[in-house]
C-alpha cells in the first residue's frame, strides 16, 4: 500500500521530467541546427586550445580510448606544432623499434574539433 501511495505521489513529477527532457532535446536540436548552419558564423570568442599543454590534454583521452593508454604513452615524447590555427600532434617511434608507425592527430585551436586522426602501421 505504501509503495502504491509513493508511486501516485511521484507520478506527476516523473511525467514532468519526461516532458522537460523532450523539450530540452528539441531546444538542443534547434541550437545545433543554428550552429551548423552556414549563416551562424563562428561565435567562439577565443581559442579553445591556446597552448601546447591544452592540445595534449585534449588529444590524449581520445587517443587513449582508441589505441590504449599504454600504447600512446609509449610514443612519447610527442611532437606538437601549431600551424595556421591547427594543432598537429604526433607520437615518436620508440627507440627499440626500427619500423612502425605512430599516431597523428590534428585539432582546431578555435573550437577543439578533431580534423584528422590516424595511426601508422
């Protein structure tokens, strides 16, 4: 009986939460559509990735998830360069290997977007 009473009390709140979530999704879709439209323009006021340390901090979790933390850490030290507003980050081949490949990722300094991501063999 107590369970039924609790359910009856909470029922209106759960339906409000579901409606709110649907409204939020529609609002988010509207913002996304505007942001992706050609006339939206870039509204980022500053560089999201303004320095080498931040570029690495953005790239590493992506690389770790795809290739594994141990593997990516074995490619240190990284080579990091900023060219025309894009961060180019690549690994170095461990000294014990004479043949092989490393990761290569390009990030937009303006919005943090991954522009390219590959790993050589």
